[in-house]
C-alpha cells in the first residue's frame, strides 16, 4: 500500500482536514488508524449533539391557575374601561358569557352582549334571576384574569337591543362599593376572595364585628364552606350549626354592638326555607382569637339562629 489518504471531519459547521501518509505505516496499522479516527469522530459528533441546549417545552394552555388576580377597583377601573368587552367565567361551573361594561363609578355595571350570552348567565342562576352573589373571573381581551363577584338581577338601564336583558348587572372587585350606600359590600367581597383564593388570608385581618358580618354574609349567599372558616370547630356544637345553616333561605344583620369581654350583641333577621316570614333574633355571641385562624365564633352561641322562634331586637 503506497500513497496517502485525506480524512475530512465536519463538526459544528467547522471542517477539519487530516492527511495521513500511509507509506510510513504497515497497511494493517493504517487501517487501524482509520478505524480509530472514525470512532473518535462519532464520539465528537455525539458529544456536540447532546451538549446543545434542549428546546423550551411548549406551554400547556390547560395548566393555568383557576383563580384570578386580586386587583383593587382602582386598578380594574383603568384596565376595564367603559364600553370595553370581557368574558365572565363562573368560578363554580366554568360557564362563560360575554359582557360589555356599560358604566359604573364604584363598581362595573355590565350587560350581556347577546341573547345567547344572557341565556348562559341565566342558566348559571338555575334559570331564575337573583340578587345572589357568585364568584367569577373577569377575563379581559388582553388575557388578564381578575377575581370578581357578580349578581344575577337585571336592573336599571341597558343599552344593547335584542340581548334579552332588561337593564344591567353589577360586577364588584376588591374594595369596590355599591352605588347607593357607597360602602364595601361584604357579600360581594367574600366572593371576590373566593375567586382569588384569598379567603383564609382575609379572615386573619377581620375584626370581631367583621367576622360576624362575614359569617352571616356567607350564610346568606348559601356558602357554608366560607362561613365555616370563622366557626370554632373544636366545639361540639360546630357540626350541628353548620348542618342547620342549610335550612336558612336568607339572613341579614340589622345591628351589631361593641366587643365586651369576648362577646358581641347582634340583631339578625332570618328567613327559613319554605317560609316568607322574617324572624328577628337577638343574640349574644362569644368570640375568641386564635393564632393563624383569626377570630372564631363559638357555635353554641350561634345555635339560636336555627330556631324559628323570634326574639325581640
């Protein structure tokens, strides 16, 4: 065997040339040298291939949080201006409908865009318009998802023809207020907390009076899971109270006193299911403060709420 051979290696867009004069080697040694070069080449190619950065995995559109941003009304008022459109997503059912913001100064007044949107909204309320608050996510066309609360009662004026919605509905956000009282509405706020996964955090900051207000608002909205957050579950009466709350149609706080030696005097109006009569209740509630739980109501002192016998306020 005489002469030479040219070995060319292409690695990472670079060309390497190697000329081997086989006149200096035994033919068998020259073949062995060539085989070794081939093995080294394959090893180098494998090394460079695996040393490359792996591509970023594609984002899964279904792996986002079900909760919304916990934004204040001041922030939302700028992000969701008048006449802007958005998608309202019911937190519990996932049903969606489109709305337009008609107006609103202290919260957003909205109206369904079409008759089909109205039909979806009414279905969320079991086919019957109601003032009940529901936790919702307001998804802006920018993609941002904001925690909110909506009521299901057409009222006031509407401006979209043929949408089968006679008026507008209200959507509240963190710290928004009603237009009549210009006060923050607790029933709306607890639904905003729910949509933002903020119930536990907000409970810790409540005063004794606000704790009772929050409990009664949750009961009035039929959400005993939220109401249970401020009930002392170490008490034997806790299970009886929480079970009995299912028989209450609505409850309103008329008056609440000052905290004195761990107790609060409250006047409450209650309507039980299958009844239209308002039963007045005058209760003295005991509360205690627990670390990492906030103020808790002694359920034993709340049990008279379940009794249909009225007491004078």
